[in-house]
C-alpha cells in the first residue's frame, strides 16, 4: 500500500519546526525524525497524518555530548551512533551493548534514540535504558520548554506525556560511576524481532556488596519500569546466583504482564525471572572480567 496524501514541512531552525507543528498538530500533524516506525505505519494506512514536520534539517538536534554529568542525546541521533562506545566508561559500553539488539542494521542506521522514546513501544530498548538509568527528557513547543523524568514521561503502551505540539528535543542520561557494572539480556523469537522480555541492570560493588542497584524490566508490561522491590532484595548483599534468583522471584510477583494472541501473560511472568537473572549474571561476569 501507499501512504495517504500529506504535506511535508522541512524547517531549518527549531523555531520554524515548532511553529509548523503548532500550526498543524490539531489536525494530526506529526514529527518525522528516523521514521522507522512511523513510515511503515503510514504505508499500511495505520497512521495517516496530513502533515509531517521533518526535523532532520534542524541545526543542533544531532547533539551527542557530555554536559553537567549527563550524556545529552539529541532528537536526530541515530541508533547506529552507539554501535561503538560514544564515551569512555560504563555508560558508553552499556549503550553499545544494548544498541546491537535493536532491530536490524539498516533500521539502526536511520532510526533515532529519541524517536524510540517518542513512539514508546513496550519493546523499546531505549525506553528501558531511559527508565532504568533515570533519564531526563527535554521537550519544547511554541509555549516554552519543560523537562520530565523518564518514569513520568511513559504513561502506557505507545502513550507518553508529550503534548501533540511538543518536540522531544533531547534525552539526558546520567553518567555511571567508574565502579559500576551492568548487564543486559533480551529475549525475542528471532534476531531482530521485537523483544518479548528484557532486563537491564546496573550496580556497583563496594567491599563485596552491591550498592545503588537498579533493575529495569521491558517488554513484559505496557511500559518499562524499575523493579524496586527486587532492587531492595539485592541492595547491600553479596552478588551470587541465590540472591539473583530471590530478586527475580520477587520481581515475578510484582508484574502485571501483557496478554496477547502470541504470548500469554503467564509466559511473560515466567520470562520476567529469566531475563532478570540473566541480566544480573551478565553484570557480575562483567565485573569479574574487569578484575581478572
């Protein structure tokens, strides 16, 4: 199929982009960055916006740099930018590790980090990263700018707190302490498919004990979120298989999994324990390899 007719706007400045969106958002106008979710939806007539505001030519939106202890990721930064660590340290390695699980190589060359958060698919790896690490999201409209925490930004499957006249300008990820380790595990039926379940964890080990434990879960429920009850089980404990299993069991009892035609809620609940245990194990293995 072909997309329904639409008007393409190609602003060169942010003010022009915000003005175009302000003029057309009430009619269903949308922002175009990578387009790897939106364009196929348009081709299938699942989405048919009458106006598209293409922000790829807007100066400054490809920003990718460290500022005030955070990695700032602009609206047009592609997934592929993270194939190799963009900064030294744990965060750069984490982003590189996660990026390799996103769809397929051609999609990663065009799709964007911020676009993934704007789309808010439950299986989005970057949504999981943003929530787990406590990212800040900067939004702008002709009425001004505001900042939201990732946990407040995601409100449901394909649903966010972004207003229809707002552009997601950038995501700000806090840098991880040098002593941190991380683990990521994703399960899908085939390489490149949407994740059915995934977990991202990070913690640091101080005197043999886990500190600042973060456990994120994605693909299981309608939004990615931190499993704080499971984190509490591990905080201050020595890492190991038994503790990881205990935390995973707590997480399984604190999820409200999705249920659909291909994957039952019970399957996703069981998968919760698997992905968390494996992510925790990967974090420990990474820590041990650094000590070797």
